[in-house]
């Protein structure tokens, strides 16, 4: 059983288009994240949701809009795609506890987005 | 976030122990040290974490110095499948930044036959 799944795995699209990436976790976690890994392999957090509430927003352009219909899903919608949006996008999930004693994040396999 | 410093790359022979160092001299008393790795074309994978005591699990051991300014991840018997980028991360202890993992450049570990 896949713990964190993402669809699609590959996404090739033209500049200016709008696209969505879906993420689902079956681990019973209440916190989900989106990360972006660019061509230089730097992995940066974009958003974090806890119980469908946005808790981290790392100065991402407004063209990126995460949507969490329920605790098990966190989708990423991107408007007006630009060349610089080409990257691998990873979804992750974890439990959220009051302390930081345990925050193992489980990552999905990634979605490779190519904007032409 | 406490800044971490890791060597950019290391080599290890298959079957030998791989010791990956990390400096985190600005770590505060309640911040944990986490290790993740990313195998090529896959999502990052949690390995281990610790506060001040040494930790061991089925994947690795984590040795944290007494002053907590550095740590070493030990893969006791490295295999070719352990070839990956290893990240040492000290996430913020809580509040609105809870869960924020800041990935640096990490250490590229190459295990060779």
C-alpha cells in the first residue's frame, strides 16, 4: 500500500496553462506539505496544512494555490505556468504534536513538472 | 533555524561503516537533529533523529556530541543501495514553523563495490 501518493508522476505543459497536482496519504496524518526541488536539487518547503488549515506559506507566488478538501488530501493548483516552475514537486505528511519530539515526514514519489 | 554544515561528498566501500558528520554549532537546547536521505529520483526518506542521547534504529545510529554542536550518522554496513544524498536538519522547535524542514545541500554518499 502506498503511504503518500501523487498524481501525475510526470507533467509536461505549455507556459500560461493551469495545472493541478494531487496528493493523498493513507497514514492517518493530520499535517501535509508541499516541497519544490529545482534543477539544482535544492529542496524547499512551499506550504504546510494541518487539519485543512494553512500553517506554513513560504512566500510562494499567488499563482500557487494549495487546496485541502480533507485531512488525507492536499492538492496543488498552479495558474499561468512559467518556465521557472519546472521542478520536481514533493508532497509529504506527518503527525503534528505539541512538541517537536517526533516529526517524521513521509514523502511521496514526486511529480516532475516541465513547462515548455 | 539552526544552520547545519555537511561535507559535500563522501565515499564508502560496500560492507564498511559510513560515518557522515554534521556541524550544528548554533543549535539550541530544545532543538532536535534529524537525518533524512534522498535516493536518486525518489522522495526524501526519514532515517533517524535525536536530542542529546545517542540513538539507534534498524537503519542507522546517531551519535551526538556532549555539547550538541555536532553529530555523526553511522550506517554500520553500507550497501550500494545506500548511495544517496544525506541531509542533516535541525528544524525549528515549534510554533508556526512547526514541521518546516530546511534541506541544505547535504552530503552525497557514494558506496562503491
